């Protein structure tokens, strides 16, 4: 009898242990699910064969890089089914690059990278009369125009700054060719097809009383523009200390529109556009908070002429002109 009682107690003890382990397992699964562990029993419509990289904030990098060993060569093109951005599940879909509305805001154009296709001239706006100009036929891409107008109006309220004006904006390829062939110093003029002016996103800004660009060097106006341009989505494209990268002499008058968050990031890191694009290519995803909003910036190279884009997030896409696209998402 005693032996049977001991056996019974032993069985009850084992049963309690098994039940306890089962309860703990269930609680652990629930906890992990609530915490949003990547890959937890969800499928957002992307097949297992498309598995690749998580995207998310850089401070969670250890959680974000998961790779299917059979697809190691396609890290940039393939994405895991469950993407998390700060715990937010994101459904991705593939789209052909022919369907992309390319803003071109971050398109790299320099001596090594030429403009591959003509711009949409319907989005060009006359700078006059909202902005003082050297010639009334000067035009800018509408986004650059809005930025330049706001910058100009801000400068007009600064008593220490002479009135600014735009000396040059959008140029056709023929206008760029004529300027290049007749330039006294071609180091300051890009060959046709290699000038940002042909995108309509760049402008040469001078101060009244400074008829030549050289008069901007060392001026209060040049210092003010370099300090404040990023607030309007503009960058000083050819700073003095980055000539070894841009391969263009210092031009304190040449400003390029890239978008507000990108201009702010570039100023924070002291990047020129060449450096910024290289930087984004080394990041799985770049996360920053700007004006109270979360921004996620992803460089992605197409595969089979298709890229992944998120659903449910506001975004814009710009070709880099270096073989990939820069997707800017915000919420």
C-alpha cells in the first residue's frame, strides 16, 4: 500500500511539472507575440522564397538582419515576410520600376553620372515674380521653386542680408552645351547632360550688388545661405572642404533641392550628395525623427526590374542614378 501511495504521489508530481511547463510555454508564446517578435506566425502575402532582410530602426539591428541561407546573394532585393518598423507590421508588395513615380530629388548628377532621361518640363514654374531673378524667364522644378521662394522670403526679413536673387535655374541641354563651350573656366561648368540645372532642382543664388559669382565668397549672404538652406530642403552642393569628393571647385552660390528630411540629415552628418548616397547603401534602413515624425530611408536595388515598396505608409521614391532607388517612408 505504501509503495502504491509513493508511486501515486510521484505521478502527481510529474503531472504538475508537465502542466506547469505547458502553462509557462503558453505564456511565453503570448508574451513574444505581444512584443512583436519578427516571424511570429504571420504571413503578409510574400512567399517564403522571397525571404531576406528585416527593416527597422538601427538601434535594433541585431533583430533586423535575418537571411535565408539559400538567398544570401540577394540580400538587398529579398525581404522577409514579416517586416517590422518600430513594432509596426508592414505589408510589402513588388512593383515594376516602370510604375515608380521618380521624384529625382536625390538623383546624383555629376561628371561621372549623366542624366539618363529628360525631365517633365510641365512641372517647371517661373521663379518671377515671387523671387527676384536676373532674367524673368528663369524656371525651377515646382518643389525647388517652393523651397527657394520660402528661403528668399526668410532672407528678405533679415536686415543683415542683402536682397538675394536667382541668377540661373533650369537649363536645357543646348543651353548647358553653349555655356560649357563658351566658359572661360570649364571647371565651374558641367558638360551637357551632367548638370543639375538640367533637372530644374538647382539654382545659382547671388546677392544684389554682387554681379559675379565670385563676389559671394566670404560674404555674409553666403554664410547665411549655407547655414539656413537645409531648413528649406536645400543643400550647398559644392562646399569648399568637399572638393576632393565633388570634383567641383567651391561654389557658395549653387544650391540643390533634395527634400527637407534629406537636407537635414546631410547637414547633421556633413555629407555632400555623393557621400549621402554611399552612406544609405551601407545601411539596411536609416531611421530618424524629424519634426516629430519617424522617417525610414531605404536604399534598394531592383531585381528583375522590380522593387519592394511598403503598403500603409506615406512614401516617396527617388532614383539615385547609381543603380538603386531611395525609398523614404514616414509616419
